[in-house]
């Protein structure tokens, strides 16, 4: 076990929540959706609204594991001019006033590969990124990015799914750190609602294989669902619901409106309130 001084922000956040008997709210939004300035305002407002860990999506033209809402958010961001450089700059801006809340960059390997792995790891650390979720890099490809990222001090968070059996799990978990993201349903994001009993059983199975916190995502959209799922996990990940809340405030040409920022932050506050009812 690493000493407190060498623990990442993610480790410290989950330790703090566990010590106070609370569960984590992990939020996901795509960087640059619907534009850089609005996206930055939302992200910088997330900690005060109740987000314990912030996942920032790296826009990509072909986000194959994501549902229509997040796919559309990625395309909106790209159309508005979002780049990897701007995404990392967004993290730097966030870090000017927020030293404690962990930031995880989530997305696909292609934009990282194009940017350059070594350069990406260095720039991500310099910006204040704490962890990575790269959904299309399996454990067999750990030498590409995972192991260099871990060596540099970034957490590498892996996804486990309902189809990840007990033979596969050790391979998935071997270089995983920070937390395990359990995908509660099969398929793409935002298309179904998780069953709490099934999720509870799956989380117990995962905990037989790892001491890492388990955060459950895919399909959680309401404070009530967040409360139900957090009762059997260490945290809940909400993405599609936040992206939809943002989308509903945009004009026909996808320009942000006067309610865009607060619409998202208000839902985050409601989700956190729901999670905080769990004891």
C-alpha cells in the first residue's frame, strides 16, 4: 500500500469519502461542448455543485462506445473548434482555483496517438490531470499507454462490464488504479436503466478481486437512481443525463443559452443530494 504522500488525488478523494461514510458522484461532460467558454464555466462549477470526481471527454469523431447523446456532444465540441490542446488548457484553467477535485480524461486512443503518447502524458500531468480512461485500449495493449502513464504518476482506470468474467477480471485489473468503472449494462451509454440487484451482485464479485473503489455508470439519470446504485457501490458515474440537460438549453444552431450552465449544475446538485441520502 502506498503512503499517503504518494497517493493520487483520486485515492485521497475516495479515502476521504469512505472515512465520512459518503459515496462519490463522478460526472462526465465532453470538453468544449457546446463551446470552450461555456464548457469551462460548467466544469469549474462542478465541485461546488457536488461532483467528487470529474471525467472530461476528449472529443473524437467516432466515439463508438457512446450513445447518441454523447456522440452528438463530441461532434458539437469538434465543430466549435475543440482540440486536445484546448482540452488540456481547460484543465489548467480549472486547476488555477481548484486543487483537490480529481480530473480524469476519458475517451479513445486515436486522439492521444495523434498527439503523441509521451507528449500527451507529460502535458496531461503538467495541466493537472489525475487519471485516464481509454475505452478502446485493452490490457493486451498496456505497453502503448497504460504502463508509461502509470510510471509517470497518472491513474489508469479500467472498465469492467457484465461480460467480464472471473477469468478475464485479473487481466483487466492488473494495471488498473484509482478506481474501477463498472459498466452496469451491456451496450452503449444512455440507452437503458441499470438493475440495482444485478449491480449489487456484480460489485460484490468485483470486490472479491480488488480493493479499489467501484464506481458504477451507464444508465443512471435521476437522483433516485443515483441513490439506489450508490447504496451498493463506492460511487456513481453520470454522463448522458448531464449531456442531455445541456443539450436541452441550446439553440437550433447549438449555441449556449442563459440557462445552459445552471441547468447542468442544478442537476449535479440534485444527484449529489440523492446520493447523500444513502447511509
